């Protein structure tokens, strides 16, 4: 199974991860196609093995492939879920970084992000980092303001969201 989801790293702030998980579990998103996503059973708190940091893992129901819900297979639904996640994240604080996508739980290299070097090169589109991490990395120009608390490698046009929503090259 290919897993679609969100990963939010809180570093040593385990209570921040717990608080985020508690709030996210209460979310219900009514999508434009009539599907309602409930997150009560798809948020977990874990520890990232690379640096022992507290993380929240969110796996939106029915979004992994093969998809159990054909109404969520559509690219427009995935893009809408991505937009909702980023909208939700703008009101959050206390995390070090967050990313959405396919197999994001395995792809993100926490030490690489924390070193700050690759943030100047070509960070993954949609990566959100705390302002503290942005300053620590010497304010990479690839990041723009995301919220009062964070910066991001922006997703500007629909094509940017589609790139993350694609499960495999050429899809959609």
C-alpha cells in the first residue's frame, strides 16, 4: 500500500504533538464532492527514529492506494485535502517542520532538514518550517512567509498541489 499523509515534527515538544493530535482528531472536512473526512482514528503520535523527536502522523481516511473510497481517488479531492491541511496548519504553532505527500513518513530526512543546508538548495515544495528553524538555517530565500509562526517552500499554483497529489509520475 502507498500511504498518503501529513507528518508534523515537534522536536522534544511531546506536549505540543499531543495537543496538535487532539485538535486534529476533532476535524471533519466536508469535501466538495460530498465526502466527509473524519480524523478521529487516523492521527497518531510517534517518535521519528532519526533523531528521537516527537511527531504527529496523519493518514487521511481512504486516501492511500489502493484506495478504499473511489470518491477520494480523484485528483481534485487530493488537492482539496492538501489545501485544507495547509489552511489548518497556518493556525498552528510549536512544530519544527511539516510536510504532506505520498510516503512522506519515510522520505523526510530529519537530520538533513535540521542541518539547514538543503533548505538553501532545493527543498521539497510544500515543506513548512518554523521561523526559528528558518533563522537557524540563515534565512534561506527559497522560503516565504506561511504564517506568524512559520515559513514555507510555497505551493502557488494548482500545478504545485497536483505535483504532491500525484501518487506516481504521469498520473492525473
